[in-house]
C-alpha cells in the first residue's frame, strides 16, 4: 500500500499498481491470479 503522503494528485491509495492494465468495455474478462505466497482479500 502507498502511504497517503506519497500519493500524487488523482491516485487511489489501495488501487495503485506497478503496471496498469487497460480493460476493454462491454467485454467479458477473466482474470487468473496466482501467487507463491498467501493471497488475502
């Protein structure tokens, strides 16, 4: 998570990632998530 003090104007604290993905509209999208460690929702 990014600390509030490090956010730039318009960034979302819990939604920022290193590599952004553009998702098409009006299309079914399937996301497969894998990890070498525990994932928490």
